[in-house]
C-alpha cells in the first residue's frame, strides 16, 4: 500500500485554544453571579446591542413580514424536507415491553427533554439553515419549550430571514443574543425562558467552549470544532466539480479543513491546479477565508486503491464525506466513519448544509468515529421500567442477594431478601 500526500497541512498547536478557555470561563462566572444584567452588558460590549433582548410577538411578526415571499418559499421548502426526515427518524424509535422471565415485565419508553436551547450562528454569514435544522428537529421530537438565540447586528437585531425561520419552525422564545452570553442565557433560563435540558447548534470557538464547560449541568449535542469535509474521487470524477465542492466548504472559515482522497493522480493534480482560481473568483470575505483554509488546512492524498482510500477516510472520520467515484453501493457499504455521507457527483454537501433534509449539525474533528449528528434521538431520553409479580420477585431476590454478598454489598442483599418475607397487609 502506498499513500502519497500531494499537499499536506501542519498539525494544529495543542495550546491554540487556551486563551478561549480562559475567556469563556470568566464570562460564564460573571453571568452566573450577575444574571441578566451581566448578559446585557456582554451584548452591548461584544455585539453593540442595546435593544430588547426578548423578541416580542410584534417584532417577530414585523420581521417575518419584511422577508420576500420568494425567500420564504425557499425556507419553507427546506424546513419541510428537514421535518419529513426528522419524522422518519422518530418513527424508528420504538417503545417496547418484554417478559424477561415469567412474572418480570420490563420495558422501554421514549421521553423528550422538557426544554431545548437552539443556537443559530450569525457573524460573517446568516445561518438560516441552522435555525431550521435545530428547532425543527426539537419540535418533531416533542420538546415542549424551545428557546432560540442568534447574534445581533447593530441597530438591526437578528436578521429577518433567521427570525422567519425560527418562527416557522416553532421557537417559543427568541432572544437577541449571540456568543457565550446567548448560550449562558439559555442554560440558565434567563429572560423568561426555561432552563435548557440540552443546548444544540453550531457556533464559533467561544460558543463551542461554552457548551463544553456547561456540559453536565446541561446536555449538549456535541463538542464541535471547525467544520470539515472530505471528498473521495476516482478517475470518473470531474476536476471542476471536485474543486468547487472543496472550495465551497473552505469558505466556512479560515480554520475549516478540506481533504481530497483520490485514486487517480491526473485528477488530483488537476484539482490542485484549479482551486486557487476558483477561490479568487469568490467575493470577500469568502475568498480570504477559503484561501487561508486551503493554504493552511487542506490536504490532497493519493491512494493506490479504493480500499486504501476508504481506510484513509475512516481514519480522518470527516464531518462531511462526499464520494465522487464509481460503484456507489460499495462505498455505502464500506465506509464507516463520517457525520453525513453524500454519494455521487449529483449530491453535494451544500445540499445537506441547506435544504435536503438530513441534519447538518454534525460531529467534527474526528468525532464521527464514535458519534453521529443531531437528530430527534438527541432530544429524546430512552428510559426503562420494570414490574415484578410475587413469583418473579422471589427468584430475583435469591439470586440478587447471593451476587450482592459476593460483591460485598450487604445492603443490597438485605433489600432483596425483604422480598422473600410474607407481605404484611
């Protein structure tokens, strides 16, 4: 086996996020002690926002009215696809009941969490799709209360299309907040919200660190790093298509790695030759973000066989994995580590990012080795229950007591043996 790197990226320094951790820890501590006043202070200092934090019903309606009808139709189209896929996922989550031994009935229930906090990124781009992905999925799961936040723009607030998406999906409370302060407000249930049982949605490094630090106090969907994408391509692929698909993902940000794993050297070299001009054709700030990401984070890897390419891909465990190669069924059966898989040249990651239905909140930084992306499952607790009659209780008591004493747990043994005594009315 021979793996050749036609382009490499240096490893990221382990300490590059230390300052972020320190800043987030201080902010969370200040919000813990200062509550809503501290949140308002951060909103003003960091985002220049001095308006109302809670988006009123009137402001919500006005924002929705300002969105062009053609864009509303596009957003409704995407939301319907996401809802349809989430409903199909939910249909796979069954409840069950089984007689384990005669007289012992055990079962499983699916219970949605009571409240969810959905973070919708703002900043450089207005992430309409993230509102659709997070809020719709929570709603389908049956979450009773959903709070949504998104960064504001000075003197504007949350962009109107994001507000429309939040409203369409059924957000119960919308807060004009971004960053760490938005995450903290949802976790604490500030500004009339309910404390979140789970925090979901992508965000920048500060948002990701805030979620990581709050994990345990609340649940989180995942600890997300910069978005990443890998393409597997063979001689049947178009260099132009592959190059554009790589560039489109690199525009997410300067720290977003993209990787090409190719089994055809002419294709790989053609992609390398094409990328720079495609990046130059983008508007700013997209071009600068993509250029830095490509120069500093991208890799192009040449493999001798499709099996070797699959092994490399599984080792990277990308967030997005796109296959532009022959025999797509082979790849579907073989590949095992990815957040979401896109099969064929007609299927681009951009579809999954925006409109096609499967969730775009996905594991990054190799986490796809052990977890999947956001789904109705993340908002649902799979819990169990059990019930015994007298005969089953007698059998269980004898065996539980013996095992407990072998373990040295006398209290457990005596609790079990109580069930051997005649019941007193």
